[in-house]
C-alpha cells in the first residue's frame, strides 16, 4: 500500500503540515518561524521516513527575461546554467524555461525566463530540519508554479490557456498576483500584509493589481496596443472583498461576475451557489490541493535531493545491486582470461626458446718484452732556430655553423562561437567563449545572405555558424634581427674555438 505523502506549506508565518484522509484535507501541525528544531522532533517522532511535498510561498522571488542564441545539447545546458547563476544568487532555488522565439522575430534567438528566490535564509532552516529527520523531499515547488493548476480547477474558469490573465488570490501572508499565459507563469509577486480581511475593508488591493499591470506593460511583458485584452481573475467571492459602488452593482446584476474596472476586467467568483461557496477552500488550501498532483519536475532541483544524495527506492536499490553484480562478475572474468592468456604466452615462449653454446674466447696474445738498454746522457750542442720554427702556426679554420632555425609561432587555440549578432549598420558581433567582440577583430566578416553566419576573410565561401570552432587568423612569424642571429651563432660556438679567437695569434719565439 502506497504511503500518503505529507504536504508542507512554507511562508513568512512559518510552516504548516497537511495530509489527505480519504477525500478530506486535514491540518496536522503548525510551526512558527524559528521552530525548525520542533519540526525535526515532530517528524522524527512519527517513526517512519515519510515522503514530503513542499510548496514555498515567499515574497523574495525574481522573474527576469533574456534573449539568448539558440544552441543545442551540452552547450545550451552550460549557457543556461551560466546565465541562471548571473541572474539569481541561489541557482539551486532557480529555474529557467523557454518562452519561444523573440517577439521581434530575430532568427537564431529564443527568449528565456529565469525565476527563483533572491534570498533563501527563510527556507533553508526548514529544509535542513526535514532532511535531518530522515524524511524524503520529493517535491519542492514555488507557489506561483501551482497557480495554473488552481486556476484550471476553479469553477467557471476559462482555464490557464485562455490568453494572458492576471490571477489574484488572498493567502494568510498577503495577496499573490500572477501573470498566466499559454498555461505557463510569466510573472508573480506577493504583496505582504494585504490579506482578505484587509481587502474587505479597503479597495487598496485593486491599486496593487493595477500597479502590477502597469509594471508588466512597461516591461513589454503584456501587449500595450490593446489588441489582446488582459483580464484579472480574483479567486474570491464578490461579497468578501471591498469594491467601488458602481462595480459592486454591476457584479450583482451579471451572471459571470465581470466588473468593469479601469481598463481591465476583474472576474470574481459569485455567491450564487451557497453550497459551493460554503465548501470552497481558501487560496492556501487550493495551493496544497494542487501540490498533490503536481509533477516533480515543476519545481526546483533540490526537490529530488536528500542530504545531498538521491533518494533510494527499493526498485533503485535492486537495480544498483544488479549493476554492481554485473560489474564484479565482468571484472573477475576479465582477470581470469588475462591470466590464462599470460600463461599460454609463457608456455609458447618456453617451447620456442633455443639454447645455443657460447663459443670460447681465444687466449690473449702475449705481451712483447721490452729490451732494457742503458741510456747515456749526452749534452747536445745548441742549435739555431729554423725559420719554420719561428713562424707562428697557421690559425685553425672555423667550423661550419648550421643556420639557426626560425621558431614558428604557436598555432592559435580554437574557440567556440557562442552566438552571432548582425547589426543593422552592417557590423557583425560574435561571442567567442563567452566574450563579445567585433567580428573583424577575430578575422571574420558577415557571410553572404541573411542567415546569421560569418566567413573568414581569406575564405569567403566558408560559413561559420553558432556552435562551430574558430581558431582566429594565423600570425606571421617575424624574421629574427641581426643581433638575434649573432647571439644564436655565438651560442653554438665550441669553447675551444671561442678561446682561440679571444687569445689571438701566438707571440713570436726569441732565440
């Protein structure tokens, strides 16, 4: 029997634990900020390692968009990881997703959305306490990622794929406003201290929605020409929030609860069905219910981690044991086969070995005896020096020295083309290993045609595209100077010749 997971909700007011009992969502316990130790004790006291799914509803979130060159494979993964680390300080609590081609229609580029936490100090103590208790974190999903599922499950809702719309929901920590388009979250913010009780007393929550809309228009995340209407969906009843008198009167007279509010349209849940109204949960419960069926890849990467290791299920343990057995068996078979082959080679070498007799060396020849003769010392008369003796010996000819070889310059290191940018003025820019430079500086020029490609200056028919390698122009080897050649020749002179040249001719002999 599968164990029902614990559903944990983390926000600025602490942590709440929920679990499904039948078809009812039951709250088990709650912990205030700073009570991570109490959470650890409570989880450890349950006596079994339960799977946990966590939804994070914090205000320190950032959403940034950037247009990047369209690359594939490992290059795309490395580029996304590098840009994620540049936008967000905690890449483990960040995520990047593609929004498709750029709005201006540039070829070879795609728009990416980077989202994640800017501060993780409130989240880390809770995660450490859960992991230390032995529980397995299988899902770790921000609250904004669950809003499309909440919107799809709301009665009288057009769904998350009905065009760009702002979804507003009141939780216990504040008002969350989320931009949903094409079934994906493009932006979300949490307005703290703007609860449902505050919205029932003041229409300030409407101003927050309008401020969010103006910000998205200024960031070009919403169409500003009015061609696509942007509706606002409030996940509360009309009578539970404060509305202007004219908007409230119009909502009471219309079936769908559509309110004409400034240039936007607010769609609120009406109170025409009392049974549905009584059974409808709050926004926090809607997030927890959506967490039950959410996929694990919807959240952050630490969701599949447990103390820095992957969770080991029985199926994974069985697979690991099979792989280990196969590797051990293969290693033993390989060692045995190598031993048999070595023994066969040694046996063949012994059979082919031929021992030849070593011939004896001839006896050494006898040493000739030297006759001893008496030598009488005689005085030789002095002789005159001959002209040949007085002349100095002719100088030794200098040895022929080899011509010093010129050292070739090292070949340039190939660098990867990460992206190509063709400017309207005809100038081309290129990213080489993440460095942006003019194409002419790298020995490149725009290729003929409209596609983003470059050609070397010496080979205009060759085309280089994003992902190719370019080594740069070859540097010409400069000829060595005269002093360098003399130094090279002098280094190769032998010591004897150098000494002879430095001493000059021998002095004349005197009688």
